[in-house]
């Protein structure tokens, strides 16, 4: 990596926009559990062992590992816009022998999954980075099963973080109904139903 490109990565790490995969290691620090732990997220998602789950923007898979492990009879689809992030996540999950997963490269617009495909769709510190937020939320509505849950978590320190009210507006505009909120405005998970 040249000096200029490493300066570029550092700049992208601290400013708004897509999180650089070169800094993915910072997303695997266990200290993150103070803000949101994978076990806490699993409870908030109201997961069942046979749930079909879509995680958008998994990065290197900090939450994916425990979520996929919980889904003994279900499946987790990891969908990221950076192939490098998917590769990192897959390496991490493969190492733990996790096989109930699928890896999907997003194009930033529509998803190639049928209507009513998933019981849960979730994102952690992702929505602020998504360029076509309205399109994505409409896609989530289309892909979520009628009794499913869309879950959005936002954490302190993320330069792209959105306020819970902004997420409520986005989701309501797409047809979702507010269901539950956990945490506080600094670190929260907000859930919606169809
Ligand atoms: C800050 S990281 C969070 C990763 C992971 N959710 C976590 O909390 O450890 C944001 C992730 O969202 C992905 N991302 C950004 N825009 C996206 C988009 N439009 N579609 C899918 N993934 C996207 C990035 O590539 C990155 O992996």
C-alpha cells in the first residue's frame, strides 16, 4: 500500500461513506460488546432456530458468527457491497465450521431474492452508509415475510450514524410499522414489522 492510498483509507475510516475493508479488523474488537453484543442482538431479533435471516452489510462478520451459530435449522445470508468484506466474513465463519450461510454481493440497488423470503432482515451500523436508502428499505419490505422483523442497529462513534427518528421516517415511508426500540439514542436497535 502506498502512503497516499493508506492516507485515503484512514480518511474514509473517519469520514462518511462506505467503511474501508482495509480497516475491517477494527470491527472485530470484543470491546464492541459494551455497545451491542451478538447475544444481545440475537435476543432483540427474536430469532428462532429455523429462521431465514438476511444480514445487510455484515463487514467481517462480527455479529454473523453468533447469529449463524444460533440458527441450527435456519440460514443466514450475508449481503455486502464489498467483496473483500464477504471474503473476510466467509473465512471467519468457515474457520468455525459454520455451513448454514450464503454470501451475496450487493449491487447497491435491488436484491435478487424473491418476495417474502426472510423471517428477519438486520443491519448494524450500515444504513447511514447506504447510498440508495429508500430503494433498500422498499426492497426489505418486499423480501420480508408477512410476520417478519426488520431490525436496524446504530452505534456511537459511527460517522454515518442516523437518528432513530430518521430511520422511523424512512421505514414508515416504505410501509413498515414501528414495533420496538432497545437502548438509548447513543446505541440503539429499532425494529419494524410489515
Ligand atoms: C461499518 S461496517 C459494519 C459491519 C458490521 N455490520 C458490523 O457492525 O461489524 C458497514 C458495512 O456495510 C457495508 N455496506 C455499505 N453500503 C452498503 C450497501 N449499499 N449494501 C450492502 N452493504 C453495504 C460495508 O461494505 C461494510 O461492510
